[in-house]
């Protein structure tokens, strides 16, 4: 019986170490990809800024609904600084 517990704990330990190593490798690979992309890929400029359309008019009812939703979801800890139209 004692040998069964020993084998079980050994398998548990090896499995946990394996999962930790794989997660660490995924994290490091993700950070490396992000660093590489940010360093070597140029940032795409917004076409609206080139044309001089840097401000978009938002309906006041929609704006107040967005502000109220953010206030409720964050319990008043967040604030909206800027609203941009999505290009998707």
C-alpha cells in the first residue's frame, strides 16, 4: 500500500512539473512573438487621421448608455477617455 502512494505522488509531481514547464514555454514564446512583432513590424497609420477626420460625432443617448454601462460594470472605478470607431 505504501508503494502505491509513493508511485501516485511521483506521478503527480512529474505531471505538475510537466504542466508548469509547458505553460512557461508557451508564455515565453508569446512574449517573444509580441516583442518581435512590436519591434520589426511597422504600425499601420489610421486613414481617417490622414484625411483629417479625427473626430466622430456620437449620439448623446448612445454616449450616455456607454458611460452608464461602464460605470455599472466597473462599480465607478473606470472612466472613458476616448471612443473610436472600429475598422472591422
